[in-house]
C-alpha cells in the first residue's frame, strides 16, 4: 500500500492491488461531486472497484487506462472491502458503497440541486422504462437518456457535448463502459 496522491477534500488515494482507491462513503462522494460541479469543473472521472474490475485490470489495457485516468475511485463491492480488511486495512480505509444502492439518493440530490444528467447505457426498452419511471418520481430532474448498445459514437459524443450535462453516467457493463470512456473522454 502506498499513498499516491490526494483525492477529493484531502482523501488519500492509496494504491492497493496495483490500482488506486479513494476510500469514501456515498455521502462523501456526493459532497465531492457537488463541490466539483459548483466549481464548474467539466472533467472529473470517478470510478469504482469491485472484484470483477480487479480481475480485469491485468487483462485489458484500455481498462487499466481508465483507472489510471480516474480522479477518484471508490470501493463498490463487499469482497474488495473484505480483501482490504484481510490485508489489515482498517475500516476507515475500506469503506464501500454501491452507486446503484444509492441511485434514488443521487437522483433526488441532482433534482434538488438542479443538476443536469445524461445516462448512457442499457437496452432501448430499459432506457424507455427508466425515462418513464424517473419522470414520474423526479419530475423536475433534467435528464437525458441514450441506449448503450449499437451506437454511433461520433453523433453520440456530439449529443452529449450539446447537452453539457453536469453528470454523465455510463452504464454499459464492465469493461465496455470503461473502454468507451477511455476512447471518448478527450472528446
């Protein structure tokens, strides 16, 4: 374990398993994202690690590049937390959360803070159902949706840039989502 940098609000980014991790809770993560958006920053890459991501790190170069470019990387997976605990890393350093467990909290926070979101991922029927559900539950939320499969990357990047979302959420499954971000992040 090596401290490699200072992450959001002084949280130590530490190197575990050949990658960096920024231990934090969902509340800390949402506070960091709020600060970044309030500062007008348009480029912050937040990732998460679970057991599958640790496995893929050694097998996929674009996947590794994604994690090298992350500004923060929280623990999303009890097995990773348990591995850290097994290595003697205390509970403050191995905090975890799953964004999917807190997705309603994220949407509520985004709606009450007037953030704009862009969600890229899932099949078209899932995107359509999500659009209906979110419009009903969060009527003031500014959100755009785009299916995550069979996409024209050039026009999609142009659409995302035109929307200028405060938060881009990419949910295409691992490692496809990480590879897509690495390929298009600079655009």
